[in-house]
């Protein structure tokens, strides 16, 4: 989840949904989705004579010999197809109700998910959480000792996390970022705040190598403070594991970093 400090790369902004704003964004053979007819293949613009009037139409080919001609002023009905793999999508037929059934199925699943989330968050609002104290002098001193200049996103994420921690409502937050964007420091500051309020912190990582890396990182950052940090993994001797577990139970260890060994029943 977290990585060590690295040289920061140039940022990029996330794109909006693949809504087509200009027809020039479309290329022949692009897969598109019509809001009423589903996935087809864009074949360009054709001029048709209808009722003695010539007009331009987008041509979209569907399964078999099915073709759909869409007036150019209805561009908003088309979206670029965005798939989860490089494999070409199945093209729909204009006959039958497969696309209609698919949309109904998605709507139903979306409603069920929304209802489930609404119930979940309603319950969360009624469950009292752990409200942490405001930042201490040590917290401010610790954060100012960071040897790099924070990015705006780092500062924003850290501030919002600390606000969540000080709130009586249980925190529900996920920090996403590419390698080198400073997630580790955000986690370190949150862990430091928890320890300053007499709580223990567990840092869960996917591999033992990463556990060792973060152990060294946490030790280095918190070296000037009376914070006891340990690393725990299944590759350690059983006697060492038992000693660390006992230290956790007795409150001697403030921060423990480890793999899935941290979520075993004896922890």
C-alpha cells in the first residue's frame, strides 16, 4: 500500500467519463455505445436524402447487417466504449431486447447497491467511534521535521484524516496514489497522532519485504520520540512472534508493522 519516498513525477489530472464532445473525437472502427441501442461500431458520417432533404448522419453498425443512422445533432446519445480489457466487446443487435434487459439489470443492481450503502452509512452514523484529541505540540513539531516539501494533496489528505480521527463518527477513508506521491508520510502522521493519544497502531502490508522497509521508515521518522515500533511476520521465530504479541497485549509496543500475520486470532 505504501512506498518509500521517491522523486515526485509530474502530476496528471483524471479524465472525465468518455462522453463525446465533438464528432472529430470519433474514428472509424471505434466501438461506441448508444444510450438506446447498446454497443456498435462507428463507421463514419454519411449524407442521406430523406424527404427530399439532405442531412448528415453518424453510421453505427450492429450485429449482422443491422445499421443505425443517427442525426449529427444527437451526438449526446453516443459515448465511447470503455472496457476493462483490450478484447473487442460483443456488438449488439437492433432486434430483441438484450440491451434493454442489460440496462434494467444494471439499474436494479445500482439501486440495490445504493440502498445497501445508505443502510450502511445510516448505521455508521449511529455507532459512536473513537474521538481523538487535537494535535499536540509534538505532532506539529513532528510534521514540520519532514525533510521534503509536501504536495497540496498530501496536506489535504493529512488534514482530512486528522479531522476524521477527531470526529466521534467512525472513519471510513481510502487513500489512493501512485508510487512516490507520499502516501507513506500521510500514514506516518496519522499513526503518530494515534500514538500521541495513547492508542496502538497496526500497519498492514502485503509482503514481508515491504514490512521491513516500512519498519525502517517508521523507525527513522520517529527516532526522536519515545515510540516503540516492531515488525511482525510469519517468517520470524515463534519465540520472537510471541514476545511481540505479548508486547502488544501489555501495551509496550506502540506501532506494529506486518503482513497478514497481524490479522490472526492471537493478535
